[in-house]
């Protein structure tokens, strides 16, 4: 286990410089867009940028929890979308807001349990298990529960609207929610036994099991945590636009979340990275997407840019953190 801790400390030192590099790129890109693009530095655009970055950052924190544990959750946007749409649909009835939110929370809990069970006990690779579960939950919801593609938030549900549109002491509430989620996640990862277990699990699941960690049940807890954080991001998204278009599940949002995580410096080999990685990755991808929108780049052109950036980040990750097959095996 001492070897694992040494590697984690070394990775942390390496990640700090990588995060600083990404932060410098963000500053340079922000200045370049501010000079070259009309409308980039307007108040309305910056407010929209902050709101969109906040939701993306919350999703990034959710994904980071499982990626640090050497996992993957491609069902994150699907579970978030279905849970948020179910909650909003209930809010259009006499059901109270807390009850509606609890119903949505129940959906993500079921998804987290299902994903964790498939990965930990059935031993399906996380990539395929979460891809299949995301398709399954969205298909079931569209055919049995959801009334339509768009779930419109009633105007009298002030709590959810405030999450996306409100301000507190002049600061947009979405950025406050992102900051709170990021702070709590960082404290959990760095200051608690559960956080240390997540890093140990991602670094070497077999060694983690030998130290007494119940790896399989803990895997379920990781996916429960990811799904829960994702639901918070879904509520912020719905509050910002007054509802949720469930077609977002079929959009490229999940790839934007992966971009945030990988570009920020969280390694796909597990056991490395932090919430700070998510913050700088969110800032970079948010500024980049906003700039491309102002440039009137269509979706296909944006996909090309995002695909190239993701490939470059994956190559860099592979170079910096080569995969050790001896540490891939899952522990009991």
C-alpha cells in the first residue's frame, strides 16, 4: 500500500503543473476571444457562460468520482435527464416540490445501484455497462413515464428556478452550487477515509482489497455518488432554461463532460486527479464552446474540434500514465 501512496503523491505533484498549464491556456483563450470576438465580453454572454459552465462543471465532478476510481459512467446524462424530467413532470401536478425531487432522486439512486451491481458483481466493463444502462433507462422512460420530449418547469416552482436563474449577493446561484459541490467533493476525496479508498481503488483494486476495502460494495457507492451529483446538475440545468429537453440525452453533452475530465488532467487509468482538475477543465471547455458558438460554428464543426482535443488529451494521458496491466484486475 505504501507503493500506492508514493505513486499517488507523485501523480499529485505532476497534476499540479498540468492544472496550472491548463489554467494558463484558459486565460490566453479568454483574452484572445475577448479581443477577436465581438460580443464575447458582453455582460449577457459572460452570464450565460457562467451558467453553462456551472452545469458542465457539476457533471464533471460527478464523472470525476468514478473515473478516479478507474470507472466510467456513460449513463450519467441519461440518468440525470430522466430523473430531472420525472421530477418536473410531477411538479406539473399537485405534488409538492420536495416529493417531486425525492422521486427524481429515487431514479438516480436506482441507476447508481444498477450500474454498480453490473460492474462490481456481474463484472461487465464499466464502459459497456453504463452505455447499455443509459440506453435502457431512457428507452423505458420515453415509452412508459414521460409525456413528451420537453418537460416544462411550472413558473411557481421557485426553488428549482432559483437554482438556475437566481443570484445571491450578486453571484449567480449556479456558480454557487458548482462551488459548493466542488468543495464538498474535494473535501471528501482529500480528507475522508472514503476519498482515500476511491484513490486506492483506482490505483490498484487488488491491493485495495488486500488492505480490507470491500471493493465491490464500494463500487456501488461510487456510482451512487456520481448519479446523485449528476441529478443536482440536472436541476441547475432545468432551472436555467425553465425545463428540460430530454433530447439532451442523445446530444454530445456526455462527450463535453468527458472532455472536462480528461483535459483537466484526471487520468483514465485511475487513482489520479482532483476536483481542481475538473475546475480548470470546465473553464477551458466552457470558454472554448462559447467562443465557437459566437463564431457560428455548426455542430459538426464543433464536433471536429472537440474530437481532436479529446484525442490529444487521451494521447497525452496515455503518455503520462501508461496502463499497467498488472493493476487492472478487480479485487473481490
